[in-house]
C-alpha cells in the first residue's frame, strides 16, 4: 500500500453507525444490503457502517462503505461434519 510504513496496521474509518429497524435475510449479500440502504437513504455514504440483524436478532451483518467500495462482515458459515 502506497504511503503506509511497513508493519503499520491499516483500519477502515467509520464515522457513523446506522442500525436497520427491519430484519434482513442473512443469506443476503452486499448487493441486496446496498439496495436496502439506497432504498432508505438514497445512497451509501462514505465512512459509514450499516448494521442489519436477522428476524430473531441473534445474528448481525455489517456493511461499511470505505469511500472506494463496500465491505461486508457477517457470521461465519457453520462447518458441516466430514
């Protein structure tokens, strides 16, 4: 990465966090999450995080717009026994 010293940690800047009031299907990917954000806010703003929970509020996914693209963080898929 240009302009970053070797061994320096790089973090995603988040200035504001939004929490959705409606449940989201946890199978949804970045495209569906982004469509919901655009439907509600008109656009995804840089350096803002948008949090979505499932119907039971037991899982959460977060979409972060970093000013260049989007990042999605969510629960890991359960491992199936071999």
